[in-house]
C-alpha cells in the first residue's frame, strides 16, 4: 500500500459526456434569445457517471486535456496511412518528369 501525503502530482482525465439539458450544445433556446446552460456551465459536457457539472476550474483543465489528446490522435492517424498513399501518388519532379520512389 502506497502512502500519499498531499495532492496527487498527475491529473487524470475524467470521463465526460454530453449534457442532458442542452444535448451538448452549451446553450438553451429561450423564448426570444439563447441562454447559457446552467446544467453544464455552458460547456456542453458533464461528468459521465454522476451527470453533475464539473467546477469551472476543473472543467477548463479537463477540456484542455481532451483537446490535446484529440489533436495528438489526429496527428498520429494520417501518418500510418501516409506511407501507403505515397506509393500511389504521382511523384514527378523537375525537368524530364523524373520520379523518386524511395526504393
């Protein structure tokens, strides 16, 4: 059993889901105008298990972590497929339209 003194040094990603009040939009349609959703602090995301809004301080950190993770996954996905499409593209360069395949 590990002894911990004080707060943890690493923040973990809290599972988030769409707000049931605003359906993940962050705004609610009023009679004449749009209002911020108070069920999710206008973020569109709530805690997945308890369906309660996160405090604004934690919400900012969690949305930033989620954005960085999605951006990182988006940069990894095309690079795996990029080598296969490289051989399918026309690779002509310069005068005489010589091509380099890398072999």
